[in-house]
C-alpha cells in the first residue's frame, strides 16, 4: 500500500517573514551606525592631517627666517582660519641652537580641541 504524503510546507509562514525582516533591519541599522563612525573618523583624520601640515609649514617658515625666532601666543593660521597656532622657543644645549615647538589646534564640533605639536 502506497501512502501519498502531502508536502506540509506550501510556503513560508508570516512568523518566518517577520523574523527574517527583523534580522535584516537590525543588520541595516548596524551598518548605518558603522558608516557614521567611519565618517567621523575620516573627518578626524583629515583635520589631524591638516593640522600637521600647517605645523610643518610654520616650522619651515621659522627655519627659513620668515618668522622671528621668539615665542608666539595663539594666532589664527593664514591658510585656514579654523586653526590656531602658537610657538615655544627654548634655548638649546649649545650656543646658537634653539628648541622650537609649533602647536596647531582646532576646535571640534563637540567643543573639544584637536591639537598637534612639532
């Protein structure tokens, strides 16, 4: 005697569809969050790179003699008004040598300060 079994699953149930959609939406939410974090990190890296470049430029101006070899308080950078720069000059261990430190800073959107020193 041959019994014919009907296939008990004709399609997917509503519960399976809801479960699959919830997993999909949670994954998409996580990806959107990660894209925001990556975007913030890219902006941070760009600002640090700009600050480092401005500090190198100021240090080159000091070494060429375009800026006098004396301490300077915070002033806006000519190249980018969002950045401030200052300079510390200390006498070196030998006659005629000086230790020069150039500081470049910028305020972030959240109110904290990004700083770079050379």
